C-alpha cells in the first residue's frame, strides 16, 4: 500500500543545497544506514530517489528565481576571466 505525501518545508538556500547533496547520493546514504541489509539498502535508495524526483521541479524553480549577481561582482568576475 502506498500513501501520497505532500509535505511543505521552509529551507534557506543553504539548507536547500544540503538537501540536494543528500538526495544526489542515495547509495552513500544507504551504505551508511544499512550496509549489511540488502533489502533495507534497496528500500532506502528507492525512497531517496522518490524524494529527489519530487523535489526536482521545486529546485529548478528556486534556481530560476535566484536574484541576479550584483553588477560590481559581475564586472569583477568578467575581468578575472579575461586575464
């Protein structure tokens, strides 16, 4: 039996980055949590992949809504690249 979950969480940009990093490495998380139980290992990976898929669209929207870099920072970056 499955159940549809629709949680709402408030995360800072830094916290969103951490969540993205965690969700990008489901096998490493499963290795840490259940190295000796193949079935549980597989379940952990499956759940993390489902969560990653659910958050993927949201993460793309956040990136699109990030404020533009300050003009001064942009000028400094372009000068640094031309060297």
